[in-house]
């Protein structure tokens, strides 16, 4: 079993203390890369990437991040491992820990994520499961850190749509940096009560607030940021018909954006289903920072990896 001192990133709450400094470091690494200095601070390190779900940004950003750090990323799809033929997660974790310095896992189930972390003796990074998506939210907060010069207090972040894994990590992440959060999410689709309660506790300490409402129009009136995500996440396809019906009034369109505060910016973690949860006019409009947000996946993940990977001799 993994030693007690081993660090994992399964929830964004796992980096409560490190998050402010992590955003600073990610921005520094971004500027260095633009100057042509990839900041190869972790040479000789290896990352195993177990992906049970498809990916564009997560896979690519992890691989490029490891290359920039001077290390190597090994992609292991669902069909590449003996997991698909009955090998246990525990055995897989113990074997991979003998080969690599960290494991990024994109999993169907949070219970499997926890099991891998339990048995791995190297850091495990949640690259998405059905409960949270912490790496995405570090990138989102980096985007806001750059937009607002590091000042989160007094701003309101509004999320519209499904209270899925992204929303769960967002409510925690916003609370951790003292950013007000309003979720316009139907009651039946809100994040788990345990996550909401934890976020409310963080918010009280930092002087911000967390609340959920039914009405997107009500929420948008306070928005400095309007954020949305797909209505049918990977694994929810069987519920597609009911979800499309239940979220029909939660479209991030020009009318909703017009209700927001002046200067409000628009975010989406991608991939977007254009014409469903967000319109082309909003996503491609002047208030959108969607592609800045996507770029920051690379820099956020590089800072996360630098924090968790060992330092080896050159």
C-alpha cells in the first residue's frame, strides 16, 4: 500500500494550500514557454497516462507538458492494458509504480480512481472521473488569475447547466480562491451535497459565498463570468433525451449574456456542443475566453506535474 506521505491530486481540495502558488507558477511557466524556454525542470521523469475515456485537451496537454519538463509521457488506452482482461486496479497500480514517477488516470468511476491511488506508491493525478475534474479547474482559475491580475475577491462566477464533475470541482475551486459562485442548475442535477457543504465551508473562511438557483436569468444578473459545459457528459448518453429536455432553458446565448455585468466573459471547458448549451455567437464573440482557457490546460498541468514529480539529476 502507498506510504502516507505520498501526494495525490484526486480532488482540487487536495491542493488547498498550494493552489495560490500553483497559479503563480503556471503563469510563470507560460511566459517562459512563450520566450522559448520550456523550463525542463523534471528531466528523466516518466508519467503513465491511463485513459478509459477519449480526450483531446487532457491527453495532448499532459504529453506536451511532460516533454517541456524534460520527461516522457506514456499513453495507455483502455485496450492497451490487462485491466480490460481482468487484472485488478490494485495490481496495475503496484506494477506501474515500479516503472514510472506518476500516473494520470482518466476514469469512468471515482471509486476506481481512489482504488488506483490507494495502491500506487507514486502520485496519482485525476485526469477526470465521474466526481471531479481538478486539472481543468486549475486551468480555469489560471485564466481568471490572468484576466484579473490575481484578484478574485468581489467577483462572481456563474455556472449554467449540468452540475457534473466540472461543476463540482468549480464550486470547490472558486471557494478556495475566495470567488463568489452562483450555480444555475436544476435541483435534480446539482453536485453532491458533500461537495456543496465543503465548498460552503471554504467560502465562509475566505469571505465569499456559494449558492444555487433554478433561474439562469437570475444568476446571470450577477455574473462577471458565465461558464457552461455539455449537458450530456461521457457516460450519460443513455439519459440524453431527458437531459436535452431538462436543460432546454439553460442555453448560454446572447440574451443571457446581455443580462450579465458589463465586461462579463464567457467560458466553456470544451468540447462544446454548439447550438445546444452555447451558441456560436457567444462562443466566438468578443467576450469569449474559451480558447485562452483551453491553452491554459497545458500550463496548469505543467505546474501540477512539477509540483508532484521528483527532481532527478540531469
